[in-house]
């Protein structure tokens, strides 16, 4: 793992970095996730460079000049700089030590030795160095061993590491989910002790949400949620999901609501909206549970809770609305029965789901597979029927008449009545009672002059 690599396998930035380091007389190495992922055979386009002494910004400027890149963005207070080169972000940081106030995650930065800099990092697998000839160096003596063992361990006592930067607790769960690593035994107890530091203003909501996105899009989102739960963090970050613990459910379900949620999340495809919907699809059940085991209205209640949670986590309103719509609709595909659903019902599902209709089916498949439901193939049949109605020509999903046409035929002024008539016509067209043809619709209006 530490063998020197042929020059033609080196990162294309390395020759320029080596030249720039020689020009300014700096010692520098690639460090962190780039080195870790390269040794694991994973892609990691962005590149972090650690620079001994206080020459980080100077090296960044020299590299940008040699590479023909825009001037670096400088962060003088932290001794860091960023260069955007060929669509990659290359970050330069002088070796440094950090100290944190109890109510902040913004550090006071002072110069430090290389070893001191490495020890203040998050995990040992991120302390490995790679020089610009591709040689790997494990100065702390633990990084390569933990990489081979696929273990996340902190360079210092985990309590100190997490107290310095509480985001690292979320990063532990996220990296475990992305890489398939285990946590060292002392990490979860340390998380439980430090969990209050996840609250704003110590940790911003935006940083929390960014880690959550990465967890959900990882190969093992279920593992990420399990680790958050075991570390006492799930209650802090996603209380709506945490409250699903121990809520029993009957019928075809094999798990309580919490375990079922994690199973559905694991089975959902790696799309952010779909996985967010899987995460929140049953959060309405703890609120709506009845003594006899029913959850009437949990879809609508859950949609509201999902929208509130995503707003709290600073997701966009569009994301919140689309996830809430998926949560509210998630039972409809499961209730599909060919003998009971005419084409009108299929068309109305397509209309209500809109651009997320295929995500809704993916959510339904994950929900059904996470239970002992006996007929999962019916979702495939529903998909075929949806494709048929969506391919109809002319389309039944847009009316060939306007509000002005309705006002003209019915002698109506602008107002809510026009919208109601238009909605009524849309329902009739979707049901197949009227053809999607302009003259047919105008004739219907003429025959029903009192339509409101």
C-alpha cells in the first residue's frame, strides 16, 4: 500500500504541485479523504494539501500560476486557500492546531507541527500522507492498519475529537455507511456523551443536513441510521423517525415501525427524494396509532411531519413539498387492484404524483418489500398501466380549452367558479367520460349552461 507508483499513474495535479512546492520552498503532501479513497480504489476528485509551516497560501498562489488556474480564494485567518482547477477543488492548509470554545465549532487557529496537525484530524484513516511521487506515509503509525481493518478510529481520545468538532460524530456514521467500515468500540459511548453539541449554534443545521444527504445517498443508509441511533444522535437529528421505535403494527408487517422504516430505506434506490420519502413515509404512525393497531390518516399526518422536518433541516421548499407529496400518496399504489381500478383511477394517480410518479412506485416497492406483503408484482402491473395512460394520444392530462373558453361559454366572470368548472372537466376527461377534444368539451359546456 505504501509502494512508490509509476509517474503515469500519479494524479495529474501532482507534477504541478511538486513544481510549485519547489518554487516556494515548501514541504507539502496530499492528505485526508483523497489518500484514503485512492488506497481503497474509490473516486475522490477533490484534493486536500497540507503544507508544513505557514506556506499554505503561498503554495496555493504558486500552484494557481503554474496551472493557469484562477487566483486562489484565501482564508487568511485559518491559513487555508482554495484553487479551482479543471473542475476540481484543491484546498491548501498550513499545518495548524485548533482550540474551540464550548459553544462554537469555529476554531482559534495557531501554527503547529505536522504531527500535531495530523493528530487533531477526525479519523486515523484520514491522517495518511501521500507525497507528489505517490509515496504513502503513515506518520502516526495507525492509519494504514485501520484502513486494512476497515475501522474508523480517532487519533486522540474520541471525547476530545468530538468536543472539538461535533460534526465528526455525524461524519463517523456517514463514512461507515459510505465505506462499509466499523466504528472503534469507544466511538459510540463518546457520541452519547457529546451529543448535546449537535444543537445549534454549536453545529449549524446546514452542516447537519449536508451529512444527512450523504448518508441517505450512501450504499448503506440503514447502517448510518442505526449508528446515529446507537450513538444517541437520531433523537437529536430526526426525532420524527426516532419516535417510531417500538410502535407495533400488524397485518403483513414483520417489524415495528422503526425497523420497517430502516428496511424500506435500505431497499429504496439511491435517489435523494425517494430515500427521504422512505425515511419519513411512516412517521405519522406514532401519532395516529389506535389501541386496536390501526393508523388512520397516517399518510396525511406523516406528510405534514415530513414537510416540517425538512424545513427545520433547511431543505428547500421544493424538496419538502415533493417529499411530503410522496409520503401522502405512498399507500395508493399498495392499494392497487386491477379489477377495481379503471383507467381513470390510474390516470388520477399519475396526475397527483406528477413528475415523481416513478419515485412513488419505487417507494411503494421498497415499502412492500420491507414487509411480508404477498403480491409485490402488482406494482409492476401498475407501472405498465401508468405507462399506457401517459402515452395516450391525445393526452388526457391537459385540457384543450382555457379558462377564457369557459368564461365565454358559460358567461362567467373571472373567479373561483371558472377554476371549479375546469377541475370538473379535467375529472371527466381523466375518467374517460369525455374525450380530450376541444369541440367535445365546448359542446359539453353548451349542454350544461349552469355548470359551476
